[in-house]
């Protein structure tokens, strides 16, 4: 079986679709890692990212899918999962091979899978929008370090830009080592050594910033913890329900969950 190896970008994945139609190779595995599920009989084909080819495929998908279908495609891609990539590849082949809209053809395994992956990524997007917490630094920058399951920074950018228009902020993804920085005018993508900011990054515990925080930040942090403690009724705690709505993996970002 042929195996397309691409660079993990959306452009690369779309180029895999372009190559499949160019050479009529539809029974293909796709991966960003040549070591994934390899066997002796796989023919590894390295696919170069080509903006022109990817643009042609994307324009074709626009004509075949609804806005919701395109959004689901993008969300599923941001899962960064090799199985999702395989389904997206097959989903594209199916879209171009039929005359009708496939967006809601959930009887097709690839359409169903793309929808399921999109829902998971969408759920992570909403949780990050709800649980991201900022700390104010000495230079008036509001900083948050996160580690989402999926690559959702491109999806939450609009929410935070609209909500915090009057302050500079940086949301940095510790896992993927890039962040989005708002300078009061535009949002920029940035890269840095996050271990210099978060001393506990390797342990997965609460954030411990090496960057000097604003004097008032320490006070507000303690006030919020005191408030949270005062309204908590220990006798009525339902930890099982609490964890259902606020999974433990998000606690490291929440002031009230740190000592």
C-alpha cells in the first residue's frame, strides 16, 4: 500500500489529496510520521507542501461542502491525530467523488469520524475559553500558559481579542511551543522558551512564573482564593460532578485550585 508522508500542515494534507487524484491513488495511508504503522510492504511517498496545489484542493472543497462542513474539516485537522488525518483524506476523496453534499451523510464512516473529531476539538475550544486564566506581569502584559489536548489557539484567538481589547495579553501553548500575542492592535504568533517562564512545566503542576508579576497580581490572586474558599460549602461538595464540569487537567490554570 502507498503511504503519503506529509509535513503535518494543512497545506501538506491537501497536497496529499491533490496527489491522490493526480495519480489515481485512493487506497492510501497518510501520516506526518514515516514510522507510523509502517510495514515491509508500504511504499513511502513524501509529499512536498505546495501552496498552489493546496489552494486548488481547498477551493474545490469549498464548492463541495457547506460552511459547517469546512469548519468541521478544519476543526478535525487541529486534532493533530493521525487517525483524523486519515479520515480527512478519505473524506476529501468522497467529497470529490460524489455529486451531492456529504456534510451530513453520517452513514459514511469518514463523514461520521470527521464530525466526531470536530466535536472533540470544539469542546476543547470552549473549555479553554472558559478556563484560561491570566496573570499580570510587571510590564503590564497579561500572561497565560496553557496545554490543551488539541491545537485550539487559532480557534480561541477571536474570543480573547474581542473580550480583552484594552490590554496586552499572551496565551502560550506549552505543548506546541508557540503562542498568540495581542499588542492592542493585532494578534501575532510568537515562539519562546516556555521553561524560562513556567518552573513546573515538566511536572504538570500549577504555573510558577519566573517572570516578575505585578504587585497587585499577588494581592488579587489571594483575594480570589479567599473568596472561593468563603463561598465553598464543604458539606455539600460533589467532587464527581465538579470534575465532570471542570476536569482536573484544567486545574493547573485556575488560581482557586493552587495553594
